[in-house]
């Protein structure tokens, strides 16, 4: 059984942290938000997804995964039920900057800002944090990316639809409840990203993308494996492993 606690910052003792940083000085910082993801998915999905991918990348390639940030910014769902999204990213940026300062002190060489919430405002924020930090050319470098930037996946990114449903099933199948969605058929020519899905009467209210009710269980693990492999490959471009250096 995989023990993800071995790579989770909050579970590790000081001597374990020292050993892991000495072996592979990579810190994963998952980000997300509290946001409506339909009646079938948890409101913490974005953070659960980014954290899950970071944990698996750290298990494969070394490094340490930090607890996820659940406060995010941007997107068109701010007024939805059970959604807590900050209009202004300044406070989040300040938290991230302080975290990076401490990580540099701890001896990390690469920090990965990895967002499961990919509203434009959120992506602009992590890119800005990385750019400003890297401009000072210190010992710690920052790589900012997001779930929707993963390349070569069989299913394209969406909001609470087929992609996010499939990916979460691969990590937390107990949290996905497709039976909560109405079985009302959709018009054949419906735009899956259209504004009609903001209508509370729509059977896929607040879900933007291909119908998650067409979920195929066989796609879950390959989607997860490909996502983790891509993230690891990007980290290795920034900080090669010992095997890559020999």
C-alpha cells in the first residue's frame, strides 16, 4: 500500500525533512479553491486534484508535497453555492511569497506552484509570483503550472465535467457521486461550455464541458498516470535527478 504520508510536509519529523530535502530538494505547493463542482463532486475538488498529483509526483521522483491552499481567485462561479473565491489575489500572493522565503531557508532548490483551479486570474497570479521570485536569481527557483497546462491527455480540461470527474475518480472514487445528477438528456447540438449551464434548472448546472454522466471508468487510471508523468517530466527539466546527471 502506498504511504503518501512519507512525502507530506505536515506529517514528517525534522530528521525526515532534512533527509528528503538533501536527497531531492523539490517542494510541491498545490493550489485550488472552494468552488461549486456540480451535485456530484466535492467543493474542494481543485485542491484535492492538485494535491493528489503533487503527492504522486513526489512519490515517483522525490521531494515533498505541502498541504494544499484552498483559497483561490478568479473564475465565473463566485456567486455559486458553497463557493469561496477571493476577488483580489493580493493576500494569496503574500502567503505564497512568504512560503517561498521559508522554503529557500530550508534548502529547497525548486518550488512547484501547481494549481488545480485554472481560472485566468489564478494562472496570472502564480505566473506573476514565479516571475517576480525568479527575477532575483536566488538559490530557490519557482516553476508555476496548472492542471489545464498538462499536455497530451486523452481528455481535455473542463469544469466539473468529464475531465475533472475522471481525474478525481482515479484518486478519490468515494467522493464522486454521479447518481446525484439528473438523467435528463441534453440537446444534441448543445454547447457544453455555453452560458445556459449557469441556469439552476439545467441538469448540468454549473458544469462546463463534456457530459460527466458519460464517464468511462477505464479512462481514470491512464488519465492519472499520464498527468503524474507529465508533472514529473517538467520538474526534471528544472532540476535533473542524479540518474539524469550521470
